[in-house]
């Protein structure tokens, strides 16, 4: 896989980790950034990756309002994936 694909997987996996830790908005931003990158690159999310992150993402969505999720998700879509990953780390690191 190329760097773009790897960044999508990193963002998705990090979103799932943060979702499990209760950082729902950061998870939504990461997922939005990854989804935008999928669309721009034409590389679809792999079925096994979707299955791997689905439970954690569902958990995160259930923890915030639909409006909050959409706002964070759209913010991620409008921000380069590298920046979203760096921001997520900055706001969630111990």
C-alpha cells in the first residue's frame, strides 16, 4: 500500500482507539478526515477494516448528539489528515 492508504488506516485505527477511550469528537474528526481521503484517492475502505472499527465507531456515535458528531466529522473532512491526527494526539495525550 502507499502512504495515502497507510494514513487512512492510521486515522481509522486511531479513531477506533479514541472512541473506545471516550474521545468521541476526536474519533469523529479522524473518521471524517479518513473518509475524505478515501474519496479523494479513490481507495475504498477495506471490508476487514470496516468490520474492525465498526463497534468502536458505533460506541462513539452513541456518546454524543447527532449534531455534535456531524460537526466534528465535517470538521475532519475539511482538514488534512495529518493535521487531524496531530490535533487528536495533542488533545488526548496524557
